[in-house]
């Protein structure tokens, strides 16, 4: 067994290797220097000053130049001071990101509210199925021209009758006179609307595909089938370069006349797609709406002045 020699009196038994060496002044007055040895040199910065001893092996800190006498010396910048400064810096650094995060959260919330409000507003602009299926309509007052890319039309006049006489004619080759070969009279408990219409096309000849009378209450009456198409404009080709004229006949109740208009369309050019997807592309068809120019007063006057018989002629 190894015996460790006892520590010198006044020294710790197990000295801390990291502790500073004790200053000779901390252990009382020093003895006279050994023979041949001069006085111990002072440390850099001058001789130590008298003052309170801060601990074993430590001397008082020299006061700063210009400090008043008796002023307490500034504490040394040791590890504790460095750690406090670092902790303060970290705390400030934590505060700054926290503030930035709050700003970002507020900005994100505001942006979300704006997007929701915009989406709610745009929802009011969404077209309904009826709007999506609506055709491209060009409107015109009586006597004015309604133009589309494929055809144009104009309402010349409108007349009313309680019955219609359909006369089939031919020209006598010997006399050159027109003769009536057959005559048919049709009557109605309502009213016949006879609209005189002219139409033209910019390029390709075509016929009217559909003719109807649309009321202010969105009721739709097609041209009457009691009058053959050969008596109307529906049978004639509409040619480019000039206006083709004829009549369209509708049978309607008198009370629907105020605000009514004649609506015309031409055949679709979608070809086989119309047979595969019936009515799918109808909204792409151009149409014209020709206002009859009737309010309630004018409609009552027109019905009261309706003809008893309106004659229509067509060749054999």
C-alpha cells in the first residue's frame, strides 16, 4: 500500500489543479529574501494595491484609471458575465422570431379571409345550366336588322287575323294568268300572328331551322303546323347578296302578345356530332330575336283590328 504524504499545513489535502497559485501576500508577511536573491519582481501593471482579499490566491482588482478613491472595482469579466450576455442575446433572438411568426400568422389569416370572400363573390357569377344552354342571340327592334355571323334578319311588319285562307295557284300557260287550283280556310279561337320577315346570309345559302314566338313570360310558341311550310319563309332558301322575304304564322292566345318577339335560328353545322350528342351544342347556334313592338295597349288595339281572313298563296 502506498502512503501519500500529508499536505502542508494551510493547504488543501487535494489541491484543485485548475485553481490559481496562491499569491505570497495571501499568507502573511514574507520572510527576508534568500542570500543572493533580490526582491521578487512586481507583476505586470505595478505592485498590488491594498484592498479586500477576494479569496485564497486572488488579489484585489486594480481600479480603473480616473475612478474616484475608494470606489469599488468593476467585477471581472468572467465566465458568469459571458454566460449572462449570451443568455440575454439568446432571449432577444427568441423574441424576434416569435414576433415574426405572429406577423406571418396574421398575414396568413388575412389572406385566407380575402380568398374566402373572393370565392363567395365569384360563386355569384357562376352561370346556371339555363345560362350555359342559352344561344348567342342578336336582338333588333321592328324595321331594324339583327345580325349574326351566319345570317341576318329584319321584321318588316306584323298583322293579325282570326282565320287564314291557303290558296294553291298555278299559271295558265295559254293566258299567262295565275289561277287558284285549291283553297283551304283555317280558323282559330285565339289569334293568328302573321310576321313578315326578310333574311340574308353572308356566304352559304341556308334555310331557317326554327321559327318561334317568345313571350315576355318566357313561353315559346313554334310556327303553326296548320300552315304548310311552302306558304312561309321557312321553305325558301336564304341566299347571299340579297334579301329573301316571306311570312311566318303563329297561333297564340291574345294575352301573350305584349312584349313578344319572333325568334329565328338556322341549321347546325356540327354534322355527325349532333346525332351522337343531340342538343349538346345547341348553345353555339346563332339566333335573332325580332321585337314585335307591342305593349299592352298596342296589343289590345291590334287584336281588335284583326282581319277576319288573311290569304296566303303558294305555287303548286
